[in-house]
C-alpha cells in the first residue's frame, strides 16, 4: 500500500527543474518563486470534481492533461507565460495504475509548456483535483475582462461546440458514428490551452477570457465588466468538424452555450485586424471574427442576414445547472 509520501515521491516529485524562476520546488513547506525581473505574477485556481467535471471512469492520462489544461487556459486568457503549478489531489485509493496514467498526462502537458510542478497536497477522499497555476507577464499588458471598447471586433480562437457534442453522444441525445464521437470527445477530454496566442495578443487585443462555460455566458462577463453591449453573428461561429454536420439548431446551441471549449474569446480594435490574423498565424491558431462591441447594453444575436434571432440559451453554472 502506497503511503502519501511514497505516492508523491514515485509519481510527482521526479518533475524537477533547473528553471531559474523556481528557487525551491517540491519537498518543503512552501515553494519559492523568482519571477523574471520586471514581470508581474498571474495566478489562477481551478478545481475538477468527479461526477461534476468529468466521468468517474475517465481515462487517467486524459484527465491529467485536462486538469492542467483548464488552468493553463486561464493564463492564456490573460496573455501570461506559465511558470509553475501546485496540485492538491484527493483520491479514493492510491491505485498505482491510475496514478501512473494521471501523472503521465499531467506532466507531459506541463513539460510542453515549461510549467513546473512545485508542490501541493494529497489526501484520501472523493476523486478531486485542484490546481493553482502561476504565470508571468509585463506590467500593464494583461488581457483583462474589463477592457473591451465600443467598436472593437469580437474574435474567437479555434472551433466551438465539439465538447458539448461529445457529451450529447455520451448522454444518447444524438446518435454519432463511433469515429465521429471519438474525434469530438478528444476536444472534450484533451483541450488545447492557447498560451501562444494569448502571449501574441498582448498589445493587440483589449479584453479576453477563455470559454469554459459557453460563449454566450462567458462573453457576457466581458460585456458586464466593460459596461458595453455587443452583437454576435451566430452563424459565423466556427463549429468543430463533426458539429458542422449537425442541423443548424444544434450548431447554434452547442457553439453558443456548449462549454468545455477552452478557446479564447477576445476583443480588439478594427485597426488591429491584420495584427490579430498575424498573431493567429504566429501561434498556429485559427482565429475568427464573430461580432462587434457596441454601446447599447445587452447581447444581440444575428443570423447571416442580419436579422435578430431569439434563442433561450444559458451557459453552465455549477449551482443552477443540474
């Protein structure tokens, strides 16, 4: 039977680093960070709970990837470069096979983004993981939610809706071919944090956030914090390749309110259109212009003909969504 300290030593403590920003990592009461000279720290925390954020029988490799990816996505939304993270992990049991897969998926993504595991905690309990991630960026360059300006274009990265489509397949709401469901589920289980795009957008975009609970609600946070409104061209939303084959009503529903996309939604001045496209190319990320920021409060949904569409859609909320 693995003890708590054996578990940490075997599966997580080997993630050592020579990064000069990490003065002290795993093994003491606190980790010590040395941000690069003249840089600000960006810090975010996300918790994933079995049965709420992922299926109890989720593949541990994919789950390790996802629990870090959703945190890195927050750094991307601020335009921050990752430094390190901590992991608090509650486990029903210390299962070596599960731990090997989980740590493999977690640390592979950490290595990809040069983000060092520097500490955390483990305990026995319902399967839950909580990550706090640390990044850095130049002072005054953060892509904040409260900075959208009237006249800004609204953009999104990547594609939307395939994670929700995968969930519909699991729930038998929609019948999908096995290969199609697998492709959609890949987006759900292993999202891509848009770190490179977020960094490239510093000095170009005004406001940004990552889409975790659905575009219609998450964009609403930007509008509320910035005290502006917007119009959104809903049939211009970039659906994923499998969702693109679904009826219009499902495409609209899942791209607008699907959640679990972890793409960036951001606003930028019209004069920066070429720079936004260049940032997308530089980061190997597709970007799509989907609307504009307006002075009139509220969010207006428009079809391809510019006509207002009335849809009763809400984003995910942990305390109101069943």
